[in-house]
C-alpha cells in the first residue's frame, strides 16, 4: 500500500479475489465436465498457495515478488483446459478431448515452418 495507495491495494485485492473465485469455478466446472482429477487438485492447491502468499505478505515485504502472477497464469490456463475439455466432450459425444482427430495446421503456420526449414538449409 505504501507504493500504490488505496487504489493499488483495491486492484491487488480484486486480483486475488478473482483468482480465488475463478479457481473455485474451475473446480466446479471440472467436476461437471469430467475434467482430469489433477486439474481439480491443482486449483485447490492454487487456493492454498494464495492463502499462504497473502499470509506471508502480511508480515514480509513482497512488493515485487511475482508469485501471485504465476498463480493467476495457472488459473487462466486451467480455465482454457476446462473449456477445451467441455467443447471436446460436446463434439465427441462423451469421448475425451485427446481422442479426437487433430485438425490440420493453418496455412500461415505451414508456410512459416517451410520458410524456417529453407533458411536452415
């Protein structure tokens, strides 16, 4: 709070609260869409880590410690995985997402790979 004032504190606490709430919603969605068990465990671990980070931050100066942003990144990636799993289940009538066939790469990607190969040779 010493660096950013009340507005910075409000933004920081909002980021922590939204991370917590997103992790909770991912746990519920993972149960509903039969996502892997490790994803639910990971989100529960993120919530425990968030509590530990906030507790340590109350007693130590962690102003520029980027651990919180790593937790936010993990939650965002987990949200993407749950969304992909839900889409895969609806498209494949109950099959897991890894079992569906892989779509071909876009033309821009294949051109970039071909250009990279030709420049190496």
